[in-house]
C-alpha cells in the first residue's frame, strides 16, 4: 500500500490505525515519518534505523526487530534503533498477550573500530520510553540500552523504563552492562 507516499503495509499512522510494518523497507521508511507504528511480522534489518527529531510510538505487537548488518555495512551508532536529536521522543510498547515483542542487537563484534552493538542506542537529546518488550544485546561485552552523548549537559538524553525484559550475552570485564550509561560522556543523562 502507498499510505499517502509512506509505503507501509497499511494504516494511516494514528493510534487507532497505526502504520503496519512487515519488511525491512518499512522499518527504513519510519526514519522519515512520525506517528504510530505496529509490527505485523518479524523483521530483520541490515543497518541501523535512525530515529531523529520526531515522535514515534512503536508497538512490537509480539514480533521482533533484529539487526544483522549486511556485508560491508559498518556500525555508525551500534543500535538496531538509534534515538537522538532535538525533538525526538520514542515510545516502545508490546501489546501482545504473550509479551514476546523484541528488539535484538547485532551479534557481530567491532572492537577494532571501537564500536559496540546493542538493541537501542540513545544519543544527544534522545528521549526514549520503554513500556514493554524484550531487549537483547547479542555481541560480546554489549548492552541492551546504551546511552552515550557528548560531554555537554545541554545534550543530555533521557530514558524511562516502565516495563520490559533486558538481557546481554556476555559480560565486559566480569560485569554485565545491561542498561549502560556511559559515564565519561553523558553529563546529565538519566535512565529511570
């Protein structure tokens, strides 16, 4: 369906009639379109989806978003979803009865590039609210939710977690950084 040029599987982007997501192309298209979104199939993306400067409400609806970098794609921010920029506000829900909706980070390691992959990365001015869903960090020494901004307090990010499940594959120096607030570069940022 065209959806007024939005190219989703259906819907009009409202709370009662959200845009429906069933392919990696649909996930890429949400970068340009604010509104309500609902997964109707498991989706594997080949690069990060960058959510900047708009308001998104994403219902996992029991399905998953999995990041598997395509050959030759190098991580920019490391998250399956990247939330950053002035005016950005992302809410993630899982309306499914079984609560099986998931965001799954890449299992590839990029230590030679000094990059860590995760489920969701929050950058400068990012606002993220998680009300449900399962979040998995799959690469070595990773996080589920990774908050890192510039050192200025004016770029602080805010994460609020009201529900969900969070799991990382391996520890970093013996510690699991499931919800990771990079202290050296995130003045004023909060994870609540």
